[in-house]
C-alpha cells in the first residue's frame, strides 16, 4: 500500500487468481471518498482490502462511490461485497458484463465460437473456450449507477476527466487530471507488460471490433496530453508515459512484421499462425493468444500488407 501525491491518492494492492498477478485499486479523497477499481471477488482480496483500509483509518462503509476503468473481473469483482446502494460509475459498455446478462453472454459465446471457427480453430480446441465462464466467477453482479463518457467530470471527484480508451476492453476508460497531469490508467498502459487487446462481441451494430487498432489509437490519444504519472492497474506507476507509449507502438509493429514473415511461406489461418507464435501457450490461453494473433493480422490488413479469402468456411490470410 502506497500513499501517492500529497496523500490524496492511496494505492492498495490486492491478490488475484489470474496469471497477471496482483491488481492495484486506488482510494482517492475528493469531495467524495472514491474507490477506483475494486479487485476480484475472492475472500482473500476482501479481507486484505479491509485490513489495508483500516491502516489508513477507513472502513469499506466510508467509501462513497466507485469508478471502474473497465469490466474485467480483477477490476470489478469486489463490488459484490459492498452495499447495493453504493454508486458505481463507468462506461456504458460495462453494463451487460456487470450484471452478467445471460442473453449477452450467450451472444458472446456464439460470436467467439463463430469467429474462431472462421479463423480456423477446430471443434476440439473450441471446447477450451469454457475458460471464459470460469473467469466470471470472480466478477460481480451489480448495476451501473450512471454511465461515463468522453470529457465527463465525475461528481465528487472534481478535476478528474474521463478519456475513453477502448482496446484492452471495449469498456475501458482512464481518468485524467489536467492540473496535476496524473492518469488513473487501469490496464491501458502497464510498465512491465503490454496490455492484450481482447476480442469481444460488438456492443453496437454487427461489425467486429478490431481491438488492436483501437488500442493503438487510444495509446496515441494519450500522447496529446502532458502526463506526470500513470497509476496502473498492475505493477508500478509509469513516470515516462510518452516514451513507453512509443515503445509499445514500436514493439507491436515488430510483432506484426514477425507475423508477416510467417506468411512468406504460404497462406495460413489465424489459428495456424497462433500455434506458430504460441506453441506451448495457445491451448492454455486460447482467448489471449488468438486475440494477440488476430490483432496483428488486423494491423497488417489495415496497413495493406495482407489480404484474406474465405474458402470452405475458413479464412486464409496471405501477403499482398
């Protein structure tokens, strides 16, 4: 637990059951005592959260509102331990994930199953997608009190403005304080690892989101703002945000060029490429590895370096 910047912002680190490791949530003393993100729904995280709050003179009942950067379970699960009347704010796209809307989850499963079939994943490996259901046992079932959108200033947290940053999740936002140039960054920019832009069903219309392209634009968006520090969802704060953003963009381009080199040999499906890129991890983390692979293919297609053709219900990618 670290107290940051004039003791107004307190970082609280909590354990998660996920490979990413610990998650950071932040207590911000504005006009209202505000929690930014909430951690996963586990008794271990909740007990540690209460202990750390007590050390700085608070209890969970003192928290007056919660703002979430995005809907992933390690950022929202502990909401189920708070009173239902506690206001929760976030992007409108959080809503079906937070309430675990059955129709939406079925749509998600159908979308991913159909997409992965098109991308060459066989029926045996499609069964691995059951991992998605397991993840949301650590999430919550809460109603979003009110949506946040680009440019909003949060009531009770004056001075902090919302910047929409889709990519890692369609629901992702960051909070920016133009006076101090601080950013509450969620998983948008992490110091030690690059955020994985994850495949999700479209929230509006029928066109598939292209999260890698969204993520790149969201990173470039932050280059428009002076940034003193990014308080991250995982790991240490970032104090050289612009430099790290440029590094992340360059490294993503390099990964895409590696994918392009694989297509020198022959036309391939996304699943073929995924297995080449992640020979030991793809079965264990099919969603993550396929999201990474499709992201690079979307980038190459957008750069007019590759094209694709659907043959017998399967999409083959080839160099231009």
